[in-house]
C-alpha cells in the first residue's frame, strides 16, 4: 500500500512561480510535481526530501534508485511503510514515540506519515530527534518574532536555513527505541546534518548503545558524552567495508569520561557510514548519559573536487603571489592533485596546516612527461597533523609542477589548508 506524500498547499507556498504560471489547483500542482518538479529537485512536502532519503540509505543507490523521482516513488510505495526517515525533520518511529495519542491509536508508519502531512505539522508536534517547533521558536527569539506560533513556518525555516546555519532544532531527547547492543542493528540517525542530543542509560543490564549514521559531504563532527555518574567510554567507528557493522580495524578513536570529565571526540569524517558506541566496561558500572552530536560540513575553496591523479589535477594556473586552497582528503577521497605553472625562476614556499589527522603534500615535476610520478621527480614533501604547520621552500625554474595531498591510513580523514607562495 502506498501513501500520498504530496502537499499541494506547501508546494504552492514553496514555489510561487507555479501560481504565477497559472497552476493553482491541487490537481495541477500535484501533476506538475510528479511530471516535472520532482526531477527539478522541488520538494513535495517540507518534511520529505528525496535527496536526503537517498543519502541516508545506501541500499537504495545499490538497487539503482538514484534519481529524485525513483527515490520519491520508493518512499511512497515502500519506505514510509518500512519506517524510513524522509528528511532531517521526520522519523515515523520518533513521531510515534513522543506523541502518545498516536501510539494509543495504533497508527501504522504510513498513517503516521499521513497524519504529520495533514495535521501534525500545523499542530506543532515534535517530529524527529532533531526538530521540535516549540523548542525551535522558544530558543531562537528572532524566529519567534518572525513566525509567532506558525509551526509550519518554523519547520520550513529549519529545513531550508536552520540546519545550514547550525541552529539547534530540539532539546535533549530519549531515543525512540533503546539503542541496540550490537552495531548491525544500531539506532539509525540517517544522514547526520543537524545537531542533536540524546539521553539514555548504559550499565549492567544494557552494556552498549550503538548509534549509526551516514555522512555524504566531508564533515567535522564533535561528540560530547556528559551527565555521567560513573565512567563510560565513547567510541567512534568507520564502516570501511560498508557492511553495516563494526569489524576489527574500523575503530577511529575512543575516549573514557566520568562524573568529573566528559568524553569528547572531535574528528573530521569523509563520506561513508559510521557507528558511535557508548559503553561501560566494568560490570558494576551503571550510568545515565547525555550524548551531544554537532556536525558541520567542511567548505572547499575549489570549484570542483581535485582529481586523484596527475591527468585530472586541479589547475591553479600560473602562480603569482600567494594562493590558499581548502579541501578534504580521507576515506573516500584519499588523494587531491593540483598543478601550477611558474613563468620564470621562483622561490616557492609550500605549506600545509589545518589538519586533524596526518596529511602530506608531495611536490614534484614530471620531467620525463610520462604522466606518472617517478621517485626521481620528487622535489620535497611536507606533513601536518593536529593543525601543525608543515612547510618547505624550493627554488624552481619555469615549468609545470604538481602537488599531491594525501593521507595514508584507512581511517584518516582531514580537512586541510594548503598555501603556495612565490
């Protein structure tokens, strides 16, 4: 059974150009979305985002569902019934858990989607771990002044602007279900793009809590485990083989906290699937915890992603003065190549910093023009880790040169700032 997730009123308000074009009836608007708008990236409802849906569930891409139309059709026909998230602002499991009248009514996942689409959004109901309109308006006075108690307007703002601005959309919440004790059935957070805080328990009867999430754009992630009455360990894993569970060699880091000191992890993550584990290792330890997650997407100064070989190097053109580039290398993008030209004899300074994991910049010239880096063509290398500055200075003649920025371990992920100056 399929559910209709199109909302004509929302669609018209989001896209006033349609009204100007004479599309005003619900039938006209829905026909436009299904035939044209979905492929243009327009949203059918403010809490349904096909791109987010595809990014959250890698199995859809593996099944060949990649276009917005394919993803939206899958969500209506299957995903809603399966309880999948449709956006950062809606999870049917969480919606059911926090709205006890809906739990008592026995609404199915599809009915929960329909309820929020028709009634719940305008009523201001909390709809995901990351969004509660009452909290959002109460916390951000500028939005309360602008929207009053228009909860749908608050939802629109959060999805379109608030997430990107780093605004907090919800106070601390309990997970809709107890996070799993095993990584293969971790509590699913979808595509992690918004700040969220979770309150739960680990101890004698529930030793581990696993949370799973996906990252699409390179992201800086801060994790803070606090509110402890006894010691607990916070672990972060990268699902390197993308099999949906933690395997040996996939741990990125772990930190233990206690009542006096929270456990804090700051890491840069590349695209992929990750697990967070909150655990107690002493059988007698029992503690509540507050786990805060704060992701922020890494911005790049490059117009396109630098290639991973000499032939696809990002051209910096003829180098004059100083040029600074900011980008990312890591698990899904291990190498960035750059090329630049010197139009005469120059003293070049190459430096690398702004890193959270070890990264390296290799300078060379393809003197035999074979398109392959030979060891005899390496002119120098710099390295940086934990924001240390690595640099080199070389006197170079006119010609074309290359810089390869890279990491050399499977779990290393870092943004970097590279400066070239003559």
